[in-house]
C-alpha cells in the first residue's frame, strides 16, 4: 500500500502511527493493496487557505479530503480496484484544540481525523442523520480496532 505522510505543520506528530492507522483502515475496508494515499499535516494558515478555496468557508478546519480516483471499499471477498485514493489534509493545531475539548490526546485526535478523512475518500458522508450514524460508527470501530492492536484500546 502506498501511503505517504508529510508533516509540513511545524508541529510534532507521529507520522509512523498515522501511516500504520491508514494501512489498518484501508485493509479493513478492503482497499486494493496497491492503492495510494497521501496524508499531509499543514499549519493553520495553509489549512485556512484550503478551506476557503475548496469549501468557501472562513478559518482553518481540522481535516479536508481530496478524492482522486473515487475508489470505494471492496465487497465481500474482493478488493477495490487499484488507483489513487487521494489526499487527507490535517491541521494539528485545530486537532489540539478539539482534543482538549474532547478530553483526549492530540495524537488520538489526529488518528480520529485521519480515519474520518479516509472514510470521506471512500465515499462516506455525514450530511444526513442516517449517513452520520453509519459513518461515525464505522469510524469508531476502525479506530478502536487499531488502538487495541497498539495496546491503547
């Protein structure tokens, strides 16, 4: 699986753990092992510019997803086709504030946001209540199974 994590934010983050989580999520979702994913951590100014440009909303946000080949999860017994999944862009500064509010670590918030971003790349959304329920339950399951393999769940 081609997973690239680039930290351009100036904030320390465990890039290896983010990559390991991404591998876990993609494997669980039966994404082709040769699919490619990029995760980029940026500072608030860069995230604000992306948020304004692509979502037409002011201020920095926590995570943005930019799908490429519109890959979807594999079905029972089969993987998805290979291709470029896309980019997940994270803002550690926003994640840190959210983590304090939620009562967990910044590292855990970044893992949550990474999972959330990947699910968006795979076509999940939370615009409607039923979609939100499905996506957030899946997000929670994926994150908990990853953390349990790391002795943190």
